[in-house]
């Protein structure tokens, strides 16, 4: 922040061809001035009206008075004095006309570390290197501190078009990295726009930091402009929420916010009243490092639980491993254990991609979004070894099988029903300890069964891929077969909600290293593209990001395509267009109702992408598909969009 000193210096200013009786705004010396010209000469006032900060340079001169455009307060344009009887005085600066132009005398502004600088220092020290948000009038002090950190190379700031996208982007970042990003907003509507994305992060158990502005503390309560009871509004979604009021404990509040976000894998929230953001920092702020505040997650399972799990696995003839999203960081250890005991590996939909589909023992997704292979394999299993799954009804993990459940969150163990062996331990550690003790097994009949089932399913997918609906639109299986061939290994794939997502679960075959992220428990439409912004930021563009949505989902945040253009994000977005909220139509039909109010009026999305400054490709027939996808995937330095006309009903 800048602090006024007693010393002054003269600055040459250029007000342009300003006629007498007019006023303009001039930026000089990191200060905005309202520069006026009258019949009596030149005047320079601080641009901020002393009443409520209105921009005096946007006002006008009437009857010799400068009129503030916000509330009509009047000031002498040369001296800043108000009419008789009024107390507000605008700050005035000396002006001189010289031979080479107009000069103004300003106090020298000295740099001083602000309270917001100190809090952002703690934030970046705890590893937060990415912020998504929108700068506005009630977060300018914090925004300045974020700017300083960005200039120092300690974080990257991405300005979005809607705060909802900021929260989804931060959630996508956390789902990929398991580390928190921050989302940032003004007071009132900016803060409430964050809530859906924060709920997405909360119910999917990933860390996220929300930073929201607030009105001045002196006007809290009576109902100031854009004032809402922010703490109350965030009470249900935030595991931890505090308002920053005084410098004494502000750094500790930031440290506590991040500790709660990381340890609880939840939402932490800080509220910054406007006046607090303008406070100077402490002369000797206490250090608040992460070292010594966060312990390891590498929890060893209790010996008895491990013994019971080994005994159950040793007795099994057809053990099956099921991986949930919590197992994503440990894919290599789980695949090694699977190979050791010849156990098939099924995945929940949230864990799609953890086990690539070319893995001989991988059977794909289980449940509504899954494959008949996984359903059949689970049906014939005698023991389930479940890593990091939540047992949602969408997945449908059998409750009738003997089950070993491994998780380092004790609340997840047997959360919905009892399991035979609940194992409290970190998945990677537990998997390695099981591998040390279980007997290697060869089950060639299991591998043969999986291979045969995969072959039959691929034949069925190929048959469906040739289907055309009455409008001549292709089946989604055709699209996802092409994407399975073309999307590179190690890609990140944010997906949306709707029929497009079911089809992706059924038909797309993952390659090694691919990560799929989604709005899991919240199931929020519109998630995919904002999450792609977060995934791109998390990987710093070093991994290909390919997002997928329907026309309904993309329509909710399509303005964020310009955000991707602005920051040169080479995201490829694949849009399944059926001019309909197809999943809702399907649900209405399933409930024996008429299809009602699900049709959509869409733009030409490919042309829209080009108008935004990206690349757009439109695919109306199957023979155009691979060429368009390949071209889009090769685009560098800007986003690309592939609009594909697909069947609305048959998924």
C-alpha cells in the first residue's frame, strides 16, 4: 500500500484540450486526479469524493461548483471547499502553468506493507499459488495485495466472467491436485455467486479457500448497498469462516483457514470488510509457516484390521478390487496388487481413468454410468477390496458381499452399512502392506473372462456407433470411440452432468495417466468448462485438457470461453449438441410424463468460439469427426471447441 509522506514533488500532467467549465480524470503518480479548468484557472482535486468515494472527474461543473456524479455533493473545483454549511472538503493540490505545460504538486507516496500483503504472504507460504476471481469495489485492498504477489511470481491470478466459474475452477484445481486454490469475490452478489462451486468442493471433499469482500464495518447492520450477512450465508458450506477485523490476529486467521481447508478437505472462508483492507501491516508480523502445523496423512492401519483383511483376501477365490476417487493418487500401487493376486479392478464413476481401460484386469466403471463388464464381475465376486470409495447409490457397490474397506477418513468406513473389515489407514501405505503379506495368485480363467466380456462390449459399442436418429444425428458412441483413439495419454478430462456424461462413462476408454474430474455428489450442470480452467492452471498447460459437456451445461458458463482466450489456455472443449436438456427429457419419459420445456435454442457454438478469439469446429456427420477432433487437439495458445451433433435419446 502507499502511505503519504511530508515531502512533495511536481508532476507534469496532460488534461488534453479541456475547455473552461469542464473536468476530466488524470492518472499521475499512482493517483487519480479530478482536473478542472475554469475561467479563473486550473484546479486539481483528489478524484475520490470525501462523501462516499465517488469519481469527481466523472462529474460536471455547474454554477461554478463541481458536482459529484454519485450524490450531487458540491465542491469548489479550484480549492475543494464545499458550499457554506457543509463539512465535506475535497483534497486539493497546487497547480502551476509553466511554459512546457501544466504541473501538479503531489505528496510523495511511500511504500508500506499492508495488512492484506501480510495475509497474502501467509497464503502463498502455505502453497496457494492460484486465485480465480473478479476484482470489484469492495475487495480492492485485497486485490492490490494479490497483484503484488503476482508481480513477485508467487501466484497467478485469473480474472473470470462470473464468480460461480471461479469457485468451480478452484474446485477443479483441487480435485486434480488435492491442494487448495482460492476463489475471490466482492461483497453481496459476488460472494453468493461462489456458493454452488463451494458446495461442489465440499461434498466431494476437496480443499478450497474463499476470499470475499464486505462493506465497511461502520455501515454493517443497517443494510448498506450490497451488504448481506455473509458469515450466515456461508455458515452451512464453510467448515471454517471468520471476518478479518483487526491486524493483531489476521495472519493467524489465514493460517487457520488453510489448515482447516487442507486437513478437513473442506471449504475455508475469510471475509474482508472494505476498511480492514486498507489497514497497514504490523511492524513485526509473527511468522505463520505451514511447517509444524500439518502432519502426515501416511497412517498405518491397526495390526488387527490388517490381519483380518489379509485373512479374508487369502480365503477368497474371486476377489475384486474397487477403486474410488480417493484412490487416485495410488493407482500404481493398486495395479501392482491387482497383478499380484489376479484380481479384477472396477472403478466408481468419479474414479474413471484411475485404471486405464487397456489394463488386462481393468473392467471399467461400475454403476449407472458404467459397463456391463464391471456389473457382471462384481456379481460373481466373493470378496470386495474397496479403496477410497464412498458407496454412493449411483455406483451400486454390492452390500451382500464380504467387504474390506480402506480409507484414512474414519467417517467413511461403514458410513452407510456395516462392512466386514473396515481398515483405517492411508490407501498407499495399506496397499503396500497388503502386497507384502498376501500370497501371489494366478487366475487365468479370470483374465480370460474379462477379455471375452471386453470383446463383446466393444462389439456392442461398435454396433451402437453406427446408429443414426431420425434427424441423421450420430450416436454418442461414435464420438467417444473417436475420442478414445485421439485424446492423448496423461490428459485431464473435466466432464459435466447429463446424458453426455453417462455416454462418456459408457463408451470412452481411458489411456494411462488420464485423469477425469467431475461434479460428483453435487452433480452440478455447467461444471466442466470452468473446471477445465482450473485444470489448465493446475498443470500450467503441461498436460492436455479436454473438457466435455452438453449444450445445456456449456450454455451456463459459455462466457468463460473468453477467459480461456485471454489467458491463452489451449483447452479443447467437446460439446455434444442435441438442442435439448436430454437427461431431463429422458427422466420425464421414464416417469411416464410428456416431455416439457427441455428444448433449447442454441447459437452456432463453433462460430461463437471463433468470435471469442478461439478455434471452432462443427461436426454434422461421422465422416467429419476425426479430422475435426484431431485439428482441435493440435490448437496451441488458445482454446478450441468441437461442436458435435448427437442423438438426444439413445445413450
